[in-house]
C-alpha cells in the first residue's frame, strides 16, 4: 500500500505564493511520474504539472512561467511552487504518483486565491 500526504495549501491574496508538498510512503520501489492535478468547483480535474523520475516536466499552459514542479527522489516527494497566483488558480490540488502501473492519489489540499 502506498499513501500520499499533501501539505501547503491555504488562502492567499492574488499575486502571492504557495508551495505544495506531497510525500509518498509505504511499499515504494521506483516511482515513475509524479505530479499535480487540480479541480475547481463545477469543473473537470485538470493536469497542472508533471515530472518524470529523470526530471523532465510539463505544465498546463495557464501556469507556465508561474508554477514550478520539482521532486526529491530520495524522499519520494514532489513539490509545486506556485507564484503570481490568480483567483482562477483556486481549486483543490491533488498530487499523484505512478508506481508499478498504478496511479496513487493524495487526499487533496485546498488552495484559495482572493482577489
């Protein structure tokens, strides 16, 4: 069993920053991709950023230049640095980890950006 625990969400004013963290624990061997999705009320879940075990990353167009994804393989952790936040970034953010053909999910952390 693999568990993902997220932290770092909260309330911030537009233009502010937050850093999300997600740490995987349990029976972990080699984690492949890790990343972050988000889901705003009434909208579909969307991929925000992903990073491979080798460090290659990709981003949702609307967050490019503002968000940075990183990971620490030794700690089985993935991070999302979010700068210049906008009200439209408000959502529940979920981390995931791909391991042995399965995708594991965190419980979600709320990010609210006030205008």
